[in-house]
C-alpha cells in the first residue's frame, strides 16, 4: 500500500455551479441556506454568514466537498502520500485530466458531480490519456457519475410531470427539484473508452429495521481483487443511480454489487418494471483493459450517509489492489 498515489478529480465547473440562477429550481445545487432550513437544526453550526457563505458556494465547500475529506485523509495515512485533488474548472484555472496531472498516480477517482447544464465533456486528448493510464496493469480508475432525476426526454408534458412527481415521491428529498441531472463528464469519458452507460434515476436504497443500509448483493465470482471482501453495505444517500449498460458494454463489464430499493418507498417506474434492486458498482472484465475501471456513485467516497464502517473497509480494499 505504501507509495501508492491516489488522485481525486472533481469534474465540474465551479463557476457554473456557484453562479447558477437561484430563480431557477431545476438543475442546480441547493444553497447552504436552503439546506439549513430543510434540515434544521442539524446544520446550525454553519449558520454564521460571516464565516460560511450561505449560497451554493457554501453548500459545495462546507458540506459536499468536506464529506470527501475522510477518504482523502485515510488514503494519505495508509499510503504515505497526500491524496492529489483538483477541480476541473474554477474562476481562475482549468485543470485538464492530462498526462501531466496524472504523473505518478495509480488510483484515480473521478467525481462526476457536474450538472448536465454546464456541459462538461472530455476532450479526445483526455480520453487518450485515461486509456493510456489504463494500459498499465495495476492502474485503477473509478468513474463516478451521480444521479439523473427528472429525465423526461421523449415524454409529453403531461407524462413528464407525472414521471417527475413519481420520482420525487419515491426518493422523498424535498431539497431535490423536479429535475436534477448530473454526470456528463463521466458519461462522455466512458463512451469515449468504449463502455457507454447511463446513470438512470435517483433511487431510494433500502434499510434494515435498525436504520442501517440493507446488505448489498455482491457477485463474489466477479470480485477478482477482493474489493468487496468484508464490505456488506454502501450508504443511505436517498437518491442513487442505476448504472444501465448500453451498446456493447455488457460484454465488457460485470455487475459487482447491487443495492436493494426501499420497498416501503412510494412506487418508482423502475421498480414497477420488476427490479427490486439497482446496479450500484460495475467493474471491467479482465480483457477490457490491462488496468481496471470501476463505475460507482460518488457517495461511496463520502462519510455522512450511513454505512461508514463498511465504506471504510471498501476504501482500504481499494488501496490494497495490487499495483502490478
């Protein structure tokens, strides 16, 4: 584990996210003020406007980004190297996912929590660099698009409204508007690598009677790196995507873990179609790349949605994947 270099790449444009119009409900992050109001009094330690920006910027800095700190700290402790972190765009810089930034990295986590509205897409050069990165045995990439809630393409206005209301009632999070779509960067990278997927919906995961996440359904036969060894759950983030394999992807990917859908939640079209779970973790088959690529939701790298003990075991397993 020593000498491993972990990199966490937030594939968003902060200026686009920070400055989304608050008069528009759809396709933007919540503000810190809104989160405080909806979750009162849990977030009142962030109430002082002289210390904490109460807008979208404050939400991203003090809630969302802060929740990745535990994984980054653990990676630094176990490897002896500080986790490298970058945001794709901010007000002054653009950090491309290129060979220079990837130098020395062997474990890359791409957090594709970018709003589709901002249209963050990989360039041909970035796709080439990631493909080159994966040409080396032991190199590991996680591509992590978040949910796609309220997709009403090809539906009439009336059908679209009914669909969006059904999705809202299913996940039950009043901080989420009728449409909140993420992940263009990650999806475009996967398509460029020849393994297209779609991050469908925002499904509410099941929990046990004591309030913990329900056990995962793991394909142990596909787990050739022991990634899921000792890992029983992920988390209870209330809107998680199903990763649907498109085109030729089923021949290149295995489903490593499925997460149960909350059977007590309001009906969702996906569950009504016959599924009681969703594909939560995908892994490339051995012949796809010399290295390995996984597809997951960003929240498995976060510390605040439950299941932390199991997630910490998962993080350790990731850091123990053989480098050669």
